[in-house]
């Protein structure tokens, strides 16, 4: 039976906070829909104290920003994008258009068609999330998206040079210095100066995630990527220092980021708790990480690997880091996770920043029904059919006629019957099923 040595915030308090977020987002979206650019400008001033002449960056603005980025940083950005691009291309290559003759004279197929226009959101409030530009823009480019616009909030009173560089090198067609719900609304709904897109992608805080949720249906979204979640599964093959380091490494994303340890070793559990407290006295980002650990941190002790799998699947965390003697056991048996990081030599930060897998992943238990952002999210798999012979059309038509009549769809049945009459030479009375 799993035992909690530490629990997070009460579920009721979390739901109350979520309700306040929903109300705020609903109001902003309504304002942007009604007032367009002026609403965008008002909210940008209110939340970011940012009201430039234009939120859109010109080519000259982009070049000026890139010139401020040290050469080593530019090289690192390009290296990371090369890894993301390479893996995305391998994924795209695995997705083949098909056309197959399923019955004599009956041909079915599908094509993978890129979404026409997308908006990529790159968070940059607490931290400038340069890597998010790679994950969305580069992956969309590999998929073949024709128009890619990108938004990031201002950082210290202007565009963040490294984010602009990452957006530009990734392949963004339009770059805006605009953040928060107002950026999501502008891209999805459109304004006088920003043409709307067909899909919104990218992570963000609770308000950004809620804006995407409310706009889903008006536009497509990748997934609801809210505050970062991390789960560590460990046994006594590792120590408390590495577990605590990896928990706090993700908790620093913000004060609402869950960080959970599941282990079959109570000794490791207690050592990790102690090490977290020690590291919080020296970690420069301890304000955010400490609050996250206090409110959302959990430590769960299980009796076996099987029980650890069950608890992990119940939690369905965004990131799951496995540091056990047999990490492949969890790869083979776990079902609910955004991404797995197997063995102590890797970690969530590698996936977040550079290794090549995508870091936009499902949160809030959404891993029960979806994976993360990947090249396939930007592709619509659309089917088609053609019937090549009279005999095939008449044969399918007879089945279709009877099945439509079974459901009471007389008009549907006549679509089949007219083909049975024309291509099969059968006298099927109007409004009756083919015999």
C-alpha cells in the first residue's frame, strides 16, 4: 500500500484557484474579440508595461536583437535546433501517405497535409524560455506549415535577444513581442494588424493554458500544457542528492509546479526530503522552487516496482524520470506519462533544452489520453476513396443501401441505389433497400 511521507496542496484549494483563472481569461478573450488591437495594447500595458509603436518586429529589429547575442549562445541555440530538427524529421519520415486497393476496384488512401498557419507561444515572464521556440517553430517547419507566427512577452523592457534569435533561426515568418492571454487571443482571434492562425501551440502558465482551452474549437491546439510537472521514480541504486536536485530543477519553473518522488526505499525518501531542504538554502531560485515543494511536493513510498508503476500511472505526470536498477521495466509497463527519462545519466533538463525530444507535454493528468507535441500534431491525416469499376460500385452500393435502410436514412440509401441501378443494371425501386 502506498504511503505518503509528504502531501501537496488540498485539491479543493487548487480547484478554487483554477476557477479564478477561468474567469480572468474569459474576460480578456471577450475584450480582444470586441476591441482587437486596442485591447491587446491595453492588456500589454497592464500586465507587461509594454506599449511599443508596433508589437511586430521588423527585419531590422530582428537583426539588431541577434547582434546582441554572444556567439557561443548562438552556436548553442543552433546545436539544440539541429537536434530537434533531426528527431522531428525522423518522425515525419515515419509517417507515410498510403493508397491501397482494399477490394477489387475499391481504392482507399490517406494524405498527411500540413496545417496552413500556426501561432507559437514562447513563455518569457519568469524565465526566457528560449528552448520553447525550438520545440514549436522548428517542428512545425519540418511538418511543412506555410505560415508560422511567434509571440513572446517582453523581457526587462524589450524583446529578449536570444528568444528572437531562436525564433528567427527556427523559421518563424512573423515575430511579435507580446505575452500572456493577449498574445494567445491575438493569434487565435486575429486583430486589425495580426491575421488569425488555424492552430495555437506552445507551453505557458495557467492563464495561457486556460486561454488555449477556451479557444479550442475556434482554433486547434497542441495540448493543454500548464505548469511543469515532474515525477521521479527511484530505488536505492541512487541517492537523495540526485533525487532532490532533479525535483528542484523542475520545481523552479514556478510556485505551482508539482514535484513528486515515488520510491520503494523509505531511507531514500527521507534522505531526499532532507536534501531538498538543504538545497533550498543555497539554490538561487529557491523562492519559486521552495513554494512549489511546499504546496505541490509529494513523497510516496511503495512496496514494489508494480506498485510504483500503478502510482505513476495514477499521477500521469508530464515528466517521469526513472532512476532504478531496471528502468526498462517502467518503459515496458507504464502507460500514462508525457515523456520518460530512463536512467540517471539523463534528466528532464536534457529533454527541456537540447537532446531533441519535444518538451511541450501534457499536464494535469492529460497524459492519460494524449502524448506531447510532435511533428504529427501539425499534420492533418485526411482520407480519400475512389471506386474504379462499375462492378465494385454496384457491389458496395448493395451493402450500403441495406445498411442505410437499417438506420432509416432513405436519402442515403438512394445515393447507393442510383449506382446499383446505373452500374449494376439492377432495378431497385426508389426508397427501398437493394436485395
